[in-house]
């Protein structure tokens, strides 16, 4: 096949219909514009999105309401001060937090924050921890172990989640 042999597929190109050329031509008299009215007039135009006087869709939808992120991960927050109810030297995991009433759900991920005072010397296993929380637990002589949990792709590439030197279980 050569360049001069190229042609469009059969039926993909049709000649334009010449309207207003007499009744027998099929598009005569009103030329497909109907009888009277706005569309029958010459050089008529409407704004883009005009809906015949009905409130346009762009004005009907609510504005400045934000959006719902389907991929957001909701963490249960645990402050370091809440760890005071555990004995020093214990291992605090999701089941222990649930049994103590610190978190409600055993299946949702947990994030440790530094608020509420100094924690006792415990080993805590959570999904995420802030740098300040890791520093507070390590200053008390404890350790923070991060569990493998729900992470977005960019967090997985960047390394440990917000905590400094954190050991994996």
C-alpha cells in the first residue's frame, strides 16, 4: 500500500446534505429547522449549557462542598497518656487496647500520638506513630513496633511511617 492509495473506511465519510434546494431534494422549504420559533431564525444561538429556561445543571449543583476521598484511611487515635493504665513492661497490642477500652474497633488501624503525658515503659504495637510519640515512649524506656497495615503507595515508598528508628515485629 502506498500513500496515494490511502482512503477512509467505507461509510465513514458522507457528503454534506444540501438543504433549502427545493421540495423534491428532501431538505427544501424549512430546511430541517421546523416551522417557527427560535431555532427557525437565522443566526440564532444559545449559551452553552442552556436548558430552555430551566435552572442549568451548573447552577443546580452545590458549590464549594469539597469531595469524598474513597481511599482515605481512618485511624483510631491513642494518646501516650492513655497508656498509663497498662503495667510497665507489658506488650500493648490491638487486643490489649480494645480490652482496656482505649480503642473501639479491633479491625481499624491505630495511630499513636504524643498527647496526654508520659507513658510507662511498655512495648506498643500500632500501625502508625508520630515522631513525638516514638520519642516519648523511647524516653520512658519502651519501644514502638509498627504493624503492617493500610498504607498508600507514596507512604510505602518513603519508608517508616512518621516515626524515627522504629523496629518491625
